[in-house]
């Protein structure tokens, strides 16, 4: 009984410590409340009411400039309103669970990284289809944002602990990994290591829970074309162009024959390989010079191995 009480006290201390970290704002529920209250309004008026409310609550995230202008923002908001009914129940479950889930996932993350403090302002909101989770920069400030809409869409019946750990790792790692570079090797390491950390903390997580199955089948399609994927990476590790970044790390349309967003899976394989000779803490604190050398070495060795396998 004494051991049980002691264990509970440790958890309570860890969870209560979360309150001392950074401000957390949950405005996702307001979207559902307004959706319910405006169902009988014409869509033009309804969208205008939503727009006014959202911008007032979080002007940085909902700024028209982020969507390519006010007209495109209105169109995106309209689509979100129209599609909300299909996810409403799951959305509200995610909103309801968030208050307890966030401190719990912070506490379990601290088991692996005891010095972690969440100094990043955190939001739960309707992201208008943009994200399940991620960081965004606004005038020199970084916010951690979770989109209840995409959590409901992509992770309806899934364990979201890997998602939380992935994004928490970014807030932990990014300040330590300020390389002054926008090269692909850096992005591969940032995203791949975040996936690897979330897998290490959640060893039974599925590829989807690890964010590797979006678009559907991405990791399997990449795995099936690994020789070509590694060969391509060999030639682009130092490149910085936006089109290449979009191909590797977003779902933007691409003329490439290789799967889009494959950088997450390839980065994960790089981190997994690096973990054979480095522990988790060492990987998280590795400086830019050593990471660049490591990524180049792993990619080259994986490419050579894939060529041999393909023979």
C-alpha cells in the first residue's frame, strides 16, 4: 500500500507540475458551440460569424495571410463548417479528453527527458483542416497547436499518446538544434527523430499512430521503393528549396514518382539506425555538425545496402 501511495504521489507531482509550464488555451469547444447555434443561418452569415469569433480568439493562427487572403480563408472555413457534422461526436470526445491527456502525456514524456519543461504556449482548436498537431511560428514566438478536427479525422479510434510525444519532442529538441540551416538533412533528422522518440515511448504504436500512414499507405509505398528513395536522398541532402521540402514532408501535389511525405519514414529509418550506437538522450542532444555527418553516413550506407538487396 505504501508503494502504491508513493507511486500515485509521483504521478500527481508530475501532472501538477504541468500547470507551472506554459499557458494552455482550449478554444476547440467554441467551434462546436457556434456550429450548433448557427445551423439555421444562411452559410454566408454563418461563415462570417465564425470568422469574426475565430480571429478574435487567435488572430495569429486565423490571419487571412496564412490562407492566401480573406477569400480563401472564407472558403476553407465554409468547407470546415459543412464537414463538421460528420466528425462532431469524435471531435467533442477529443476536446473533452484533452484536459486530462495533456498533463498525462507531458508526465510520461518527462520519464524519458527529465529536464523537459513545456515553455511553449499550447492551443487546442479547430485547425480548418490544417493539422493534428505541430508548432507554428508567429513574430518570433513558437506556439504548440493541436487541431481537434484532424485528430478526430485521422485518429478517431487511435491512441494519441504518440502524437503528443512527437510534438512535445519538437518543443524540446528545436531550441537545442538551432543549426541556421534549412537543408533536407536537418528536416530529416528533426522529423525522423520525433517519430523515433514517439515509437520508443509507445513501442506498440501502429504506423498510423506514429504519423507514418498519412497519406494512407505512405510508409508501405516508400518501403517498397527504398532503393530509389535512398538514391534520391543521396543527391538532395544539402538542398534547401521549398518544392523539395513539400515533396518530402507535406502532402502537396508532386510530379515525383516517389510517395509524398516520405521524409517522415526515411527520417525515422535514419534515427532508428543511429539508435544502434547512441542512446535516446545522446540523439536528442547531438549537435548540428555531428548530425549532418551522421545523416550523410546513414543515408549512404542504407543506399548501398538497398542496391545490394535489389540485385
